[in-house]
């Protein structure tokens, strides 16, 4: 019986029905001769997992595994064909596929009855030079030229549950206003997302948020709450507050008139304490502080994908090619998370990636059979040698 490779097992975790539906809805395979979206996805995920840094390295490595192409329903890929496909194909199919994978992980969290804790942030991807400047130069900021990747990250699954792209000059909070809010979720974000109207929308959706007040926030203290004994080294104050002003200096109306909690959290010596803001009026202050501290998890996620997946060196320089490469990096990451849960739970994500990277087209069951056979033969040889000693 044929045994599948590790790469085949990984791709089997992809929701193929959702992928094919996206291809059909967007008519993405129309006019494509001999190189479908499935072929393109396979090759680009292989590029992420193998660490290929150029089209030549990618196609050479992939084509060297011709014996596996039939079972993956693909074939040999040419460098020019892949380059043309990445440049001309819209990224919507890959974006829909990434969302389907995220939904798979998200449903597992909800089935387990856990509170959906979501960390929100963005990271800049610098794109400068010939080919990039034609579409990123006019959207650059003082610090960044390129794209922003906005991610909603669930630390319980160590995976994103929502992602989107914007030009570098789009404010984070402007993109956050388009985010679909879920009832019962808890959103944690930094003070770059300070928008009282959006905070009000989170409360109206039946969700909680944890963030920071800006220094100039005009607050009125309505009540001081007692601090638990075990939290006194970290929590300096826990107060119920409201906003003093209905209208700010710009003439905008502040729709948030409900009470908030202001939790003053100590930092290292010499640093100003943090002023945390939340609409959760019941949870212990220490839990709120720990949830905000856990926001560092999304920073570690950004660092991980930039260090270990291919979103620094791009195989194409137009916008479609860049978006497709980033989306396939997210797809590869999500598949890796699922694969680790099913096959390598004792390993870290980095160790799991290393295992796959060095043995993508090996067949684990065949390897296990060979090892068992070799071990059996070794035992037989040892037993025979011991028997011979009896007649010495």
C-alpha cells in the first residue's frame, strides 16, 4: 500500500473544499493552462517550509521530487510559469483559504468552551527598491515603506484568527474599525488603538477589551476598589472611572459614557506605571494585568514568522506576488500548528518545522517499518551469537 509523505500529510490538513470553492467563486483557474491554483499553492507552501530563497532554488528542489507529484495531483513546475502566476493571480483565493484554516482552529477553541482571548496588532513589512517602489512609494510614511499586516491572534491556539493587509500609511485603528467583532471575546491591544467610539462598539457587541489609557485622558474617579493581598506588589490602584468630557477639543462627541476600570500597574524602577483600561468590571485586577502582559505573544508571533518563514526575501516584486507569498506563509504556519497538534505535540513549533524541513518527502510509516525490521534483525543476530556461545 502507498504511504504518504510528511508534506502530503500536511497538505491533507487543508480544507480542500473551501479552497476549491474559492477557486470557483473567483474563477481563478480560468485561462490557466497546465498550472492551476492548486499547483501554485503546493509550490508556494513548499517554498515556505523548505526555506527556498529564490525561484531557481524552489523549482529545482520541488521538481527533484517527481515521484511524489502524482499523489499530490501536481507536476513539474517551470520557473517562468510560477513567476507569471504569482504576478498575475489575484490573492483572494489564498486569502479565503487562510481564513478557512483560521476558522478551523477557531471552532476548536469555541467547542472547548474557552473564552476567546484575541491579541490585536500589526507589523510592517518593508518593501523598497526596483519593482517595489512603483506601488509602495506613494503610500510610505516617515518610518515605513511597504505593507502592514494586521493580525488578530489567539494565544490559546498559538495562531491568528483574522488577518488583513493595508498600505503602510493606514492607521491601525482605522483598520480595526472594520474588524468583525464577536460576542464573548476579549480583545487586548495597545494604546495605538485608542478610539473611544470603537471601544463603545466592542462593548455593544457583548465583548470585553483590555488596553491602555493615554496620558491626557480626562477621567473622573467614581469609586476606588480594594486590591487583593497577592496583587499589591503589582497593582497600585483599581478604580471605576468615567470620562469627564462629552466632547473633545476637536468637537467630536465621545459615545463612551459607561463606567470603565482604570488599573494602575507598577513597572520596573524608574518607569511610569501603566494605566490599563477595561470594560470588565468584575475580573480580578491581577488577571487584567496578566492579560495585558500576555499581549507580548503577538509580538513573538510576528518575530517567529519573520525569522523562520519567507516574508523578508520575496520571489516577486509586484503587489500580487508579495501578497500571495505572505498569505502562503500564514497558510504554512497554520498547517504547521495543526500538524504539530496531530503528529508532533511533544515538539515545539520550531522543532516541528525543522523536522518537516529536513524530511518533507519522507514517508514516516515506511521509515518506522524499516527501523522495526532492522531492530528485529539486530535482536536475531544477538540471539544467534548468544546461542553459539553455548557450544564453545
